[in-house]
C-alpha cells in the first residue's frame, strides 16, 4: 500500500514538473513571437540604413550589437530577422504537418496500391539526408526564401505521414471504428472526427520538436546563399555576410549567432516539454 502511494506521488510530481516546464517554455516562445511581431516598433535604428560614418563600430549605446561593414545596426537587423526566421519555420512546420497528416491518414485508412506507392516515395525521400536534398533542390530552383521553404518542405512532410499512417492503420481496426461503419458514418467523418483526435497528440508533439530543426535548415540554406538574399535580414544570411571580416567586426557574427542559438534552444525545450506532456497524458493523467 505504501509502495503504491509512493508511485502515485511520484507520478503527480512528474506531471507537475512537466506542466511547469511546459508553462515556462510556452511563455518564452510566446515572448519570442511577440518580439518578432513588434520588432519594427522596438528597433533602435533602421535595419537597412547604411552609413559610411558608422561602419564597423563596436557595441555601444546607439548600437547595442555594433554595426556591420556597411554601417547597419546589427541589433536592429537581428530583431528584423527574428520575424523571418521564426515565422518561416512555424509556417513550414504547419504546412508540412497538415499535408503529412492528411496523406498519412488516407494511406493508413484505405491502404492498397496508393498506400504502397506513397510509402515507397516516402522511403526514397527519407533515404537522403534532408539538408543535402534541400541544398540540391534549392540550388536548382534558385536562392530566395520561397524556394528554400519548398526545398525543405519536399521532405518535411514524410515524418508526419509515416507517423499518421502507422497510428491510423492500427486504429482503423478498433471496435468503435467498426461500430461507426455499421451505423453508416462516412469514411471522411470517421477519419477527421474520430481517428484524428486520437492520433493528434503524438503528431503535434512531433511538430513542436521540429520547429527548431527547421529553423536550422532555413538558416543553413541562407548561410549558403540559397535562402534569404541580402540585404533582407535573416540570421543565417547575416552570419554569411559578416564571416568574411570576422576578425575586424566579430560582433556582426556573434549577435545573430547568439540570437539563433537561444531561439533554437527555447523551441527545442518547448518541443520536448510538449512531448513529455503528451506522454504523461497518454499514461492516464
């Protein structure tokens, strides 16, 4: 009896700890999103204004992160790049999540030749490293943010399709699904009203963990000149612009690097907290 009470107390403490972590990192994610939205209001200087008189100035009162080789305020450009880096990642994850989930549900529910063909395509895409394939596609399409999102999105949906397909395939044989079919409920209604809510938790947890990874891919393509094109502000392209004169103005590289590192860590910890919460909920909490 005492052992049972100790286990119950441990579960409650675990749930409480996970909930606190989720609240903390949700608040930090919300803060990052708000900052990226109001960036044009809080930018101390014009992020695109060049000035020969202010070239390569060190961090100070007027320029908290210093200036780059064109005299632009690095801090203002970091704030301006936050919107591009964060929202492009969230947008791409959202689109990939929706497309992959729908494809996976249809494959898992109906099966047959369509399921076989799509899963073989998925296997072929997963056989290549995602970043390598994205570089190849972006190189063919040309360098801009839209093409970078397309290049990354070509393989991003496969993760959700695989997961949704497996979850749907195992659930379609459940007794309550058979009862729904016998009562005349349409297949579309069964999938989107009964199966989707039951497989949503692991899918959304996976999506949350992928935001930081997607941000790395977008910044990586921009760093290689295959994503956001200067003078547009984006952290990867800012690092690429400034790396050539790192010894003269290291702050032009350090500023966007630290911003990207902190943002990715926060989104990764947020994704881990969401995943842990779904596991705790799935264990009967």
